């Protein structure tokens, strides 16, 4: 039996790409963006009641921006017009806006205008929408992969609601792929077609949250399937998916030893101030489909634990990399992660603040809840003041140098030191300052004796 005779590889709409066929037709079938479109959310209510405001949908490729717009087209009683800012020019825009004005004037009907890649329009082209949004003839839905703060004019932003779509998770992608495999009308639904667990996981991880990439890869994999023997099921294997995606599955089990070994090598390379090795292990993780936010979290922890006050900018850099990834997602999200990894690996190292906390924790565990010194206690009531709460507290800002000799630890721990700053990087300056203050304390202590 040849491939053309086998119905399990085809559908009624097989001439249309799978990614287009599998677009959901209702909001209940939409996958992802639960923070915006989940049950009980304001935007879902606005959609079901056909009361959408003008929107700018900002999100990474394959996150569902166009799909959402097409669902709007199914739900609304208004006219729906869709065009791309890449393919359409000023003339087309003016014609559409003129038609929208006439629809409103003669029939009292609004027009929902979906503009894909709206960031491609220049300022003058974006200006053209303002009047029509204000008079209510047009509800604009603009989709963009670029930060609208920089790519959409402020006048248009002030008249629209920005929806920030997030990168789809591997779990979202799996739902979408499984739906395509099960759907006998628009997908490849057949009892004679199966997919290996490893192959499905590889598709979900390496599509980097882009549903279109995942569905295209699944379709390519199915097109590569050899004809099975009579009575056998056609199986989509990991090897087949690798060929379809032109990528190899790296030896990296996210739930097993390989995962922890690579993460450990990444952290230890940064701790050892080797940016080249850090980049290699970072690439190993990302190319194997590791969750980039897991890596970002590890770098944030590392910045505080292993660099600390030797370079206070390290923590800011790590957090900024995490935020930047949230903004842009994959596939370009590796860029800020790589910048952060090289910065952290190259920065001076100190775990003094980390070690200081562990020592303080030991005393808390060993000694329990020691009483707070009376002069440090808050005194919000007259009774507390009469009992001596806060009495004798010296406000450092009233002193000439912003410093007073005072006891801040419980009496049982007086003179205890936990934090021993290194002389590396900025922490060297912290050390010098603390040493100066401690000398003042010693001098005052001797004077009091």
C-alpha cells in the first residue's frame, strides 16, 4: 500500500497548512494566555459580550495573536477586516477607514480592523487610525512582536488597551499538538497513527513556545512517515522529528542526572570566572529545550550567593535578564541570558553575605527568640512609652556623620560579628567603611569604661 492510498496521513483540508487548519474557532478552545482570557477575566467577558475596546496585542511569534483576532471575527456582530502592515499600504488603509465611516453613518455598524505587524506602520500611518477610533467607527486590534512602548505612537497607545501575550509553555504546545493528532476533521486523527513520548516532548521543548513551529514540524514529520506494514501503526519517532526539524535531541534529561550535571557545570563555571565555559553550558541547556526562566532563576540566585556585594550590579543584571526574556521570549531570548551569564562569570566573587546569613541563622536556631532591646522597640501607644519602649533610641540621621554608637543586637549577642566582607570589588569599599565604624565603636566603648 503506497502513501497516496493511506487515508491516515490526509484530512479533508490537507491542502491548507496544519497550523492554519488547527486554529480554534471559539475562545473555549483557545490555548494559553490564561492571565488575560481565562474564565472570569475581563477581556474574556468583553469578547463574549461583543464589547471589545481597541487593542494592541503584544507577544512573541506563535503565541496566538492572529488566532485571537480570528476568534473575535467569529464572535462579533461588527464588520471584521483583516490586513497585514507588511503587505498593505496607505491607500488600502484609507479605503478601509472610509468604508468603516460609511458603515457607521448609514447602517450604524462598527468595523473591527485587525492590523497584523502594526509596528511596521510609520507615525503618519498610525496617526490615520486615531480619528476613527475616537468617533467609534473602528475598533482597532493591532498585533505586534515588538515592544509597543517603542514601536507604537503614544497617541495610539493612549486610545487602546495593551494585551501582553506570553510565550506558550511546553504544556500548552502539547495540548495543541495532541489536538492535531486526535482531530480527524482538521488534523491527522487516526487510531493507526501514534507518536513516541520522546518525540512529542522534543517537539514541545524545541518549538520554544511557538505553536506555528510545533505544528509545522509535526506536519513535516508525518509527511516523512514511511508506509507501515498491513496491521501495523504508523509511528512518529524521535529520529523522524529530528529530521523534520533539522535538529538533534541532545543528551539532556530534564528530570534526571544529566539535567543536574549540566546545571552544576554552568554554575561552577560562573563561580570559577570562566565566561567561555559558562556560555557553552548555557547553550547546552537552551538547545536541549531547558526552560529559560529556570536558567534565569539560577543566575539570580548565583548573583547574590557567589558575587554579592563584590559587585552589586550583578543582581540587577541577572534580574534584568529575566525581565528582558519575559519581554521578548524565544528564539531571541538567549541574547540577554548570554549577556548576564558572561557578566556574572567575569564579576569579582564574594559569598560573604551568604555566609553571614548562615551564621546568623545558627544563632537564631541555637538561642531561640531573644528579646528585642527596649530602645529598639516600637512605641505606638502611651502604655508602651510608659513601659520604656523606644526610650533612649538615637536617630543616626541626627548625628553629624549619620552614625551613632548603639547596640542593635540582643544583649546576649553583643559584639557578635557575622558579616566579614572580602577585599574584592566593591565589597572592599564596604569593608573599609565597616572597619572605620568598628574602630569608632571600640574607641567609644573604651571611653565609657
